[in-house]
């Protein structure tokens, strides 16, 4: 079983703060890394799929970077807003059976 | 909207009874998955399917079985529900890398 770790487990920030979280994974047999955003009482929604070492992706104020050689990805949120409050999941795709292995998530709460 | 629905959305059942959850997709995705979501564990894969009648076990398959007789439907069955199977169950479907999730089914086993 692959070990995909996310830190921190939870984070409380004030509106306007910038924040970042980490996803760590085994660097061998890497195919792709996914970031999902998961709001309470909803289903996970894909943010980014990252495949190449050094990849950087951006969507609005959210961006992500990938380092496959050292086995980590960072997700950044610039100027957090209350609507950014959600759990952010990363998931590793290793190609077998088209499966994803999910981390346990970072729960972000942005307060006014 | 990824065209994935789950039924029922909520269910309360008693220990020892059989339960079937249904996942339906309209996008003709080849792969389908069942996950359970529990506090402190994130999403864990129960079973998945890579085509009609082709299924395989995931990380936490004990006590669960699945069937896929049509591309669009993937059924998850708890043969004899136990309290440890109280959870939120998510179905997902994919063709390439990205998985699209259904709205979830909250199952309570009393």
C-alpha cells in the first residue's frame, strides 16, 4: 500500500492570509499527482493533474508545484477567502488499474 | 456535473442485513470505483472496475462485493452489514487520469 502523506492535517487562517500545504509520496513509479478540493457535504472536485517534474499549475489564486525526484507537491493559496474553506486532497496515480491513492487531506478554514 | 448519481443518498440499516448501493454514470467512462470516507482516513478504495464484468479489490474490500453488468452501473453490496461499515460511500468514474465523483451515500448501520 502506497503512503501518501499530507501536512498539516488542519489549518485555520484569517481572510487575506496566504497559505500552503504539502503532499509527500514515494518518488518511484510516479505517473501523476492529483489535487482535489472537497467542500463539506459535497463531492471532491479536481483542481490539478500534474505529471512532470517541475510542473507548476495555477487556477485563480490557487497554484501547485511538483517535485517528483524528492517526492513532494506544494499547494499554495494566495489571499485566502472564506469560500476557500475546504479539505484539500492529493492523490497519487501509479498506473495500475487506473487507481488513485489518496492522502488524508488538509482541512483549511478561512475566518473573517 | 460529471453525470454520476448515487442511490440511495442516505440509508439506515440494522446489523446483519444486506445492503446494496448503486452508482450510475452517463458519460460512458470505462473505470468505476467505490470509496469509503472515514475521519482520519481520507478516501479509501473498496473495489474498482475496469470494464463490464471486470472488477478487482481495493485497499479495504473485506465485507464488500461489487458487480458491473452494464457500463453505466456499478453496484456495491454489503452482504451482512456491520457497525464498522457505517461511513460515507463515494462512487467515482474515469476514462483517463481524472476521476469524477458522485455526491456520496451516507450509510448508518445500527
